[in-house]
């Protein structure tokens, strides 16, 4: 924002509202990039349908707990 008077690449008025908007945009962009790219490279999640284990170790009961 403060480099705007010295360049023709982008121009913004120096106001509080523009400062808040540009700061929010910068923060959101940094957050999104950090969620996509980590130290190990691109992050991705792949979930195959039906890959969840449906067995349960504990048996369920029909009685309510009373204490």
C-alpha cells in the first residue's frame, strides 16, 4: 500500500479502509497457501469410499446408564 505512489503496477489510495482490506487479503492468501503447501510439498487428502473399518470392538447395550 505504501509503495503505491512509487509504482504504476498497482495504485491504491492510502486510507484506513484500504489498509484493512489489503491486510485481510494478504493474510487470507498466506493462510490458504500454507494450507495447500507445507514443508514437505503439496498437501492432498485422498479418501476412497468404503475404506472405513465398520467393525466395533465393544458391544452396545440397550440399557441406559443409571447412577
